[in-house]
């Protein structure tokens, strides 16, 4: 019995020892976990403090006011560029009443993705606290030791980056691989007039017969011997233009789709760099002469969306991904083609859109490929089709209530400067221009960006009003608001932008009121301009003054103004690509 008790005590002591060791290991493990958790908790708190002011900045373009202060669900009514340069990110926003509910499923998905991106961005800064010390020491300027560097809103700059990989250049930073000259564009237009590639309608319509009859009348228009309303040298064929314009006034009917929620649809932007698409939208939707409520009576169908608002609402900043913008418009075309038979009848050939944002060619590719596109970014290497699409004038409107402010300029005899340019260094071409001509010749006033402010803006305008030729180089894309600005201030525009199709190319003869210079000829720019005889310059300047009326927006549209010129070009191109069933 005593032996049994002794064995039991031995096993008991061994069991207590084992349990003690096990409890000790568990306690040590628990302490280590708590220590690690406490450090992460402290770092997470620091990261929240660091990231708090910048979360909205990760999702939106830089604005003149903080987007985080805009109430949820508010749309944009007016966007205005800050200053007179073509910096496309600085805008002024105004809240408008409107539904915040999305029409398409993808928009809700995109908004959810934005919040996901926001959360991911916070997580990617998990180790930012430890990285700040090495980053600060590596970017301190000489003589600034001990100085505390401010934390930028874009906190990702503080994260160490791989510097071994070379940054890939964007398309806008490189010269085009191919160049289409203005003569080749003219030949393309003539060829398109003879043989249109537009598809035949899937079934016949009375409207097709009316358009084909109008085409015969235009082609057989009587020669206008003396045209009082129009300045004949501006036009390729003033007789055909006049006949086509008269038929448009008499016949044309447009159906404006009601589908689409604000602010991407039906919300015009009337100020700033993208004002052209907004002014047309406003005037077209409010027009009673051309619009019809019955879509069966329409010759053309207008899809009233804003490419600028599409970018503002749906693009995730710094994502470098615009697929969701294109998907949004794809779903829109699917909606109208399933609800109405008209899009499917012609595959969209009698539908049109008006878009001034640089991304519009990409956003409307494939699903709107056969539509008539009025685009500011009229680049033949980016899908612009001469004879079908329309080059939309990029008009920078400074005052929505007074878009005709500051018009006019000095007469030819008082224009002392041969050529003038001032602007931001967007793209590759402007750097080349300044390398060759900045501070090189007193007759060539070529500058970089002028300081912001009212005085500088007025100086910029006065320089254009006092110069013979105004240089209009491309920026990131082929288009530039300086082309229209030159016409406003009666300065002969010098267009330096390979592959750019000038506005209203199908009806206007740009050789009579502009100079088109190839990019490779920038070193010879002064020789080219100086070789133009004074007599020819005076005629060109006169033509610029006569062309001015065709590039003006009016709150109440006037005959031959910009609204009617754009609508006519859409009508004109449709007439010449229509086919029998």
C-alpha cells in the first residue's frame, strides 16, 4: 500500500512540473503577442493621422476647392480653369441639385471600387513611419540639415521607390510615329465623299430618302456668284455650303435621348477649357426648331453626355485605368439600343456625340465606333475619321454670361510683333519651340508660362492683339484653345501639331486664314513667317476677322455661329455617308 502511495506522489509531482512548463510557455507567447500588437496599434494610429487629410486626394483630380468639402451626391454645374493657361486640372466647382442615384450598375461598382482603393492606399502606408526617416534624410537639400520637411498630401511620395526601372514615357510625351500632312487630309476627305464606308441600314426609312435627296441638291447646288451673307474665300465650296445650310434649316430634325442621370448627362459645363461640349448641350436641349419628341421623325440622334463630367465622377485618380469610363458608355449604348430600334438600324451611324475632353476618343471606341463624333482631340492617329467625325473647336470660355468678352484686336498696320507664344510646357513640342526661339530673336516673342493674375492675363491678351501671327503648338494632345483664341483677337493662327484636323475641316479652307507648320520645321519658323508677303498677310488677317463669327457662342444662337456651324457639320457629314437600303 505504501509503495502505491509513493508512485502516485511521484506521478503527481511530474504532472505539476509539466503543467508549469506548459503554462510558462503560454504566458511568454502571450506577452510577445501583446508587445507586437501594441507596436502595430501605435503605428496604425500614426498612419491614420498621416493619411487623414489626403484620402479624398487619392480619388479626385486636383481642384480649386477641396473635394472632401463637397457634400455627397452633389454634382458639378460649372467648372472653370484657374488662370488663362491650359492647365486642365484646376477648376472651380458649384453644387447643383440632382439625383445621386446611378443609372448603370457599373457606376455603383466603380464607386465601391473607389472606397476599396482608399482602404488599400491606407494599408500600403503601413510602414510609412519607419520610411519617413530614411526618406527625409535622402531628400534634404544642402544646408538644410535638421529642417523638418512638410508632409505632402500625396503621402506615397514618402515610400521608397524602385529607382532601377526606367519610367515609361506616355504617348503624349513622344512625337507621333506617323504624320498625315494637310494635303493627305484633303485627299482623304475627297475620297470619303466619293465612296463612304458607312454601313447600309438594316431596314429602310423615310428619313434616309430625305437625306439622299438633300445630297443630290447639295451636289448640284447653283454657283453662288455674289454671296453677301458669307465670306466666300473661307469655304472649300461656298455654294455647296450655302445650299446644305439652307436644307438643314428647312429639314433637319434631331432627337435628344432623355436617358442618363445627372451630372454625367444633361448637365452642361459652360466655363473653362471644356465649355464647347457644354454650350452645345445647353443650346441643343433647349432648341425648338431642330429637336423633336417623336424619335421616328428624326434624321439624327444626340447622346447628351459630358466627357469632362464622366472623367470627374468615375476616374480614380492615379489609377491610370479608364476602362470603367468606357464600360459606363458601353452600358449606356446598350440601354438605348435595347429600348429603341434606331441605334441598331444603322449601328449608330445616324447618332452623334459632342465631347471636348482629351480622353473621349478612347472612351467612345468600339461601342460608339460608327457614330458621328464631334471631338476637340481631332487626331487622325487616335481614331478620328475624316469625313465622318467633326473637329470641335476648343473654346476657353472665361465668363459663362459673357462668352464674347475681349474680342477684337489691332489693325495689321499696328501689329509690331511678328510672332507670339506663351504657355505651360505640356508635352514634348513646346519644349522644342522654346529651345529654338525663346530669347533668340526680338521679332519672335516666345515665352514659357506667364505668371498667374489679372495683369498677366491682360498682358497675354494684349500680346495676341498686337502680334501678326500667334503660335498654336500642341500640348499633351493635338488640340489647343489658342487656335480659337487667335481668331478671337484677330491674330493669324500658326498651327504646329502634326496629325491635327482643323475645326470644321469638311467645309472651311484653313489655308486662307491660317499657317500650318510641320513640327519638324520649327527651326525654320521665322523664315516661313517672314517669307509670307505683306499683301497676303493682310488678306489672311481679313479672313480671320470674317471667320470670327463662326467660332462664337451666343446665349441665343445666331445664324452661322458656332452652334449652327457644328450642327451643320454633323448634318453635312451624315448626308454624305448615308446609303440606300
